């Protein structure tokens, strides 16, 4: 029978996924409404990424010092406020403000969600894959929901409806203890604890992998719909092209959701644990990284819409388990080294690394898209995929033997 924390994950994670996919889902109607070119759209996505690193570090320290619940509550309110601004925005400045608030609120929520879902289920790999599968439900539904609400209510009222929905996680958390707060309000000690994590090479390696990964994921999610639109046949009505583009983006996220759910089930029934499980998921990650490079290069080469749609959907199909498995490796490492009280800050560390990719690459993709065409912009995530392959190979070659178990869980190699 599911416990309260598991139900909290099941209900809240889809909404956090919906918030994450929102910017990519509304960028086409926003572009028409305000008159945004690809460079400005890239700037919005970069603004989102720029906020993630510093806010994540702050939230990690606050969660470990004061508990995860207040961080979650404030984050929920910021997300709802950002969506309300998006609903009425008519100027680029207002859109930037809404993007910054969305990034701050979503970052606070995701800092809490990751350790909660990793500890709410039997092992962190099952919890992370299942939680991220539910996250994928939200990202899958977001483009379809935006299209539906815009057709029925108009853009402003439709986004305002999602803003009201975003308040649900706030209400769900009021009666729960989300954990954290091991430092009992000692914020100075929480920030001081980053010094311990800075010397942990495994955390840095996982952070570097996540940096490369978010370049691939955010690049595909942010520009897939535009690439499909540009591949539309000449003379096709814009409404039909937008509908197909939105459907492709939803299919991309649906495949993310499906493969994460399948991975969660496979891990749960595999009987693998500790170092064996880490090695198995690392092998999976290497295969994903290689196939991702192939997929990004296919998006550069393909011209027909059917081929582009197929490549985008295939990308979602192969990419889903990468991030949750990386989180599983992080929490296995923390548990094996007796540092689960560092969970909020460790999540913050790897997301701070990822924020470099979130902040820089979207602007670079927008720049390349404006000057050389959107297809060539996908060479940038392809290059990051090659770096990711090299990091995974280095991790496999340099993996240390498992250390003595702490709490019955063998240490994880990086």
C-alpha cells in the first residue's frame, strides 16, 4: 500500500514536469504575440538556465538547514506567480521577469523533489525513474494542454488556468514532513558543508555529465517544435503545422515518460543493488549517449518533416532514463559514504554544473540558428554528446572498487 510520501510524489511530479515544459510549449504563441526571433527565444531559455545554479545552491543549503517543506512551498508560489505574469504579458521585459520567476520557483521545487522521490521508494534508482516518469507525464501533457486551452479560452486565460493548477503542490505539502533540516537551522554550517562536497570527485563527475546532458535535452525540447514547423510542406496552413509540431513535442515527452517507467520496473524486478546496479545503469547511459549523438546528427541532416518527427520521437525514446539513473548514482554514492544529510546540497551541486549548459547553450543555439539555420544549431548538442561519451568511458575505466558498505549499501563508483 502506498504511503503519503509516495502519493505526494505521484501527484506533484507531473505538475513540476508541466512547469518545466511550459516555456517550450508557449514559445510559438508568445513569438507571435510579442514578436520574438530565435535569438530572443534563446535568451529566454538562457535566462531560465542562468537562474538554476545560484537558486539551486541556495535552496540546497536552506533545505538541509531548515527542512524541505518551506523551500517547496515558496517555490510553488513563485511558479504560480510566474504563470500569472505570462498570461498577461505583452512586452519582452514582462516575459523575461516571468521566466526568471518560473526558473526560481521550479528550481526550488526540483531541489526538494529529487531527494524526496529517491527516498520514498525501495531504492533511489526506482524512485528516481518512477518520479521522473511522472515528471514526464506533465511534460507530455503540457503542449497538448496549452493548445487545447488556447483554442477554448485564449492564450491568457489558458495560461492562467495552468497557474491555478500549479498551486496544487502547495496545498499537498501543507500536511507533510518532506524531510531535510538535519542541521536544525544552522545555515552557516549548511554553506560550510559545500566545502566537503567540493572535494568529492564523484559529485563533480556526475555534475559534468549532467552539464552535457541538459545541453542535449534542453536543446531538443526547446527547438524541436520549431524544427518541425520549418520542415512543414510549402503552403500548409499555419494552424496545422503548429498542431503537428505540438504533437511531436508531446510525443517526445511521452517517450521520456514511457522509458523511465519501463526502467523503474526493470530495476525494481532485477534484484540488482549497490555497485552492480551502478555499473548496469552506467552501461545504459553510455549506450544512450552514443545514440543521442547519432540522433542529433540526424536532425542536422534530415529535411523532410516525417524524418524530422521520427528523429525527435526516437530521441525521446532513448533519452528518458539517463537523468534519473544519474540521480540514482548520486544518492547511492551519498548513502554509501554516510552523507545523506548532504542530499539537498549535493543535488544543488550537480544542478549548478548543469546550469552552465542551460545558460550558455540555448543562446548559442539561437545565435547559430539565426546565422546558419536551425538544423546546424543541433551540431552543438551533438558535440556535447561526444563529450558525454568521453566522460562515461573515463568513469568506466577509472571506476574504483566498491568501498565498505555503509548501512548495507556498497559504495558507488562515479
